[in-house]
C-alpha cells in the first residue's frame, strides 16, 4: 500500500525517513545485536541516545541552562495533575479557558488549590482572548498554546507578574518560542515530537527548588530532574523515536525552518477556504487561526460525511473534526509534507469549483 | 551484526519474530498506508489492536470477567503510588519486604496509610519467607512475586483474609497464575510483555467500586476502566508491540508452555552452577530460586569483571549483577530462547572445567 496523506490530529504523521530508519534498526541498533526496545536503560548505548535527545531538544528550542528537560510518561493529561501538585503553594491557580483541554487541566487542579478562569474563550472557543484577569495571590497562570479541537493558537504570549505554565502539546517544536517567558512547558509527544507514550517537560530550576515535597516521589518533578529522567525505566522506544524526530527537525533547518514551512502549509489551506465562502466556512476567528489545525465546515453541513468519505478515497486521512465541534479538521504538524497539503488544497479547490 | 544472546534484566530480549513483524509494518500497518505510531487512537484500526491485546491477555492468564484489565503508563514505580492512593481505606498497609523494589513500593505508600512489614527477607534477600504477620485493620497486603535483583521468586501465594496485591513486573506471563488469589496485579511491560512504556493492571471490579474518589481523575483506576484505557491517549506503539508478544506467546502454546520452557531454561543454568561449587555460588536460597533471574557469583570474585568481558566477546550480553548485590545475573524471560541458554550453559561449563 502506498503511504496516505495523513492529517490525523494526534497521534499523527511521522517523518517517513524516521520510520524507515526505525524499521532498519529494529533488530540491531548500531551493531549491538539488539533492538532499541531490548537495550537496558542502564546501558551505554541507551544512555547515549537518551541524553542526545535531551541535548538536541535543548538546542532546537534554545532552552536556557537554568531549565531542566524531563522525559516523563502519562501524556498531557497526567501533567494536568502534576503541575498543580508540584507548583501550587496555597494560592490561587489561574487557567485560561480556551477549550476542553484547558478546562480539563483546570478541573484536575481543583484538588490542589482554588482555581479560577483568567480568560474565557467559551462557549464556542473560536478566539484567543488577549486579556488576562490575574487575581492577587495567584501561584501560576496556565495556558494551552494551541487548541486542536477548535483550531485556535496563541500568536503572542502574555507578560504576567506570576509564573506562566503552558500546555504546548500540539504546537511545540512547530515554531521558535522564548522559553524564558514560561516557568514550565509540557507536551505530550504524539503530535509534533513523535509517538504517544512520552511527555516532555521543560521547567525552570528555580521553580523546582520551591516545589512541594509532600507528594509521592514518582510525582515530583525533582525526582526525575535529579536523575536525568532515568529514576525509573523510561519509555525507551518512544524516546528513541522522538530522538530520531529531533534529528530530522535539525536536518530540516530547525524550528525556524519548520515555522516557515508550517506557515506556508496553513496559508495554502486557509487561502482555499477563504476563496470559496459559499462552500467553506472557517471555524476559528481569523486572528486566532492555528497553523497546526485548520478547522472548517462545509456550508452544506449535510454533505460532510460524503465529503470525508470522498477525501479518504483520494488518500486524505484524518480530516474529520473532533466530535465536540464536528465539521472538518486538517492537522498540519511538522511531519505533514507541503506536498500532502498541496494535494489536499488542489482537491478542495476542485471540489469548491464543482459546488460553487 | 548477528543478534546477540540477550540476558538483560529489563528492558530485555523480545521475540525476534515480533521485531521483524514490527519492522515490516513500520510504514504501513495492514494496508492503512500509515504506521501504528501514526494511527489515531480513536481509529478503527487502533481500536481493534488495543482491544485484541486486552482479549489475548485475558485468555492467556484466564482472567475472570469480574476483573478489569488496564493498560497504563509510568511503570511499576508509578503503581507504587496508585495502589495505595486508590485502595487505602484508612487502615494499615502490609508490605512483604523481599527486596529493594518491595521496599520502594512501601515507601511510596507511606503518604496514604500506616505501612508495616508483613514479612522480611532482608538484609540479604536470599529467601522468600512463607509466613505473613498480618495485623488487624489491614487494607491490603502487597507482595513482589519475583525479585529480579536477588533472583528469588514466590512458588506459592499466601491465602490471606485481606486483599492481596502483587507486583508481577518480572514474572507475569511466565507461568499460569490463579488471578482470583489477587485483588490487584500490576506489571511494567519491559520484561516479559514487551517494551518499556506500558503497564498492565488487573484489578477486581469490586475493589474498584470501593476505591478512593478524592484523587485526580488520571490517577483513579476507575477512570481508565470506564474507558477501556482510552480515557487519554494510550502509549499506542508500546501497546501494539505488547500485543504482538501476546500473539507470539499464544503461538508458543500459552503460559503453560512458557512455564515448561522457562523451568527447563532455569534448571539448565542452576544445574551448571550447582555442579561446580568450587567455581560458582548461587545467591538465592535453593527453595526460593527464581526461574526468571539466575543470580550467582564466582568464588573468585576478583575474576568477575574479566568473566563478564569474556562472556560479552562470546555474544552473551547483560549478565552483570545489579549494582546493589554485584556478581552475576542471567535473566531468562519468555523471549530468551532455550538455544541462548544452552549456549551459555556450555560456555559456563567449559569455564568451570578450566578453572575447577
């Protein structure tokens, strides 16, 4: 079977070169006579690839030395509890409500402090409100930088007087980011970084030093920071795949090059959507549009199921919108090629010309 | 490079057939035009493999219908906190101290109840004490069925008046087990089940119904049980590899066949160790010997480093003992072939004949 055009929202497309290398090394990693999944996590070979992945991520995102990089498990959903469990200090916890994932993060924090909504984009979640109503005695403010379901994304990040925490699961490594704006960044890997099963956390060391200690060791960031994320057995194979993705991003020219490529991909699709307002309607407000997830509807919503089926026959996979909002969603993570986007844009144009 | 004889303690050898299939399917799983790591966890294809893995595990271990099977993340170390967080009910928590992992499990439980040692095999941990001093008001008793570092293993499980919880990370699926003896079984995958990054939990439904609710949702077993472990994005690729291992075990004849094969493998090595008492000394007491991890020393301990290096030149990898006890350890999980064990036994015999 030929490879399809994979626009899944996550887990999502991975670079084909990465997959081919992983397949070639599956039973013998670099002459060890073992696959990566069979290496001891205490072996020199695993240790090297583990630390290389950390170093590459530091280089790609220009992570300052006073930040720790952690490779954890459990996905962003697990960070929803680890963030407040570690960082709440008896004060209030402010959450920017820009969608259901932001809302879930806030819910989990409720056990650890008094949560409140610092900004609210509901109920339609088509915008990214720029104003933050930060209350006195706030321990941190939490934002979700890209909202996959609605196709909205922060362009700029707020300057606040309190620590800023970001769920970057769906746009990390898609663009340069000033890490210093954040005290903690977390991201499940399964969109831009690699396969599901590993979570990246980037955290200011000073914040860790103040973190709560009355927690199980395994739930404390400091436990993992002290051992370079080798306190317990890490998800070695997912970390290996993620490391291959980092190498691939470096070869593409790094995150600045990814940003340019991603901006062009997104612009190509938004252009088609905007060119045929009698056929397509964008979901997100224009100024809040995401470069990662392009969400839209057919004007003729009854035709959407047939549209998705027809797309699938052409090899365009994963364009059905999230069940909460319906419609269509095309995800354009780093590994989605410009060629895939061009093919889809041409097909959308032909569809619109027929219907328009 | 040829495949080596991999006796790693975990992550450990995987069946070569499994790795070859995974490599072949890396860029195209069953004609989808996508690799498994690229499939949406909400897709029909992933859903099928996810549930097939659950069904296969149920069949292999004869798990009764009134137990839930969960695929979680974080390894056994994460279960050290999830077990008491969910199952402690204000009473005491009894732990069988049969090694450092058992001890770590007990430490994490300290935040959730009054822990005590129900049986103690320390400080050498060469035995499996059969007697359990269960105190009144005990919520559960926790055992570690196989102790990788020391090479000890429970042959029989206690009949207690309180719920029994077992860490089976290093011997699950190596032998038939009467699941009904336990209220909860957990196991990191990276020894007998597959790659690191997925954790199996088998739990009596009745126990879940009584579990604590004042916990973050992500830490509650019931959250995952209610959604067939699809509450959040599961570690899809590790689960896929684990599923391939389940299929492989079924082809080998199931866990009874694995037990026979494992017993023969272990007997072969213990036979050599016992045949040359002037060269080798077994670590574990004979009646407590593990069929998964054969631990021993050279009488001439100063020769161990050279011995390990010489073994490595012959293609025998991973036989160095854990840093806590030193010496030698040969791990014989399901995927270690009888041929690998025969080769090692022959080499050990030749070594002993030369030295003896």
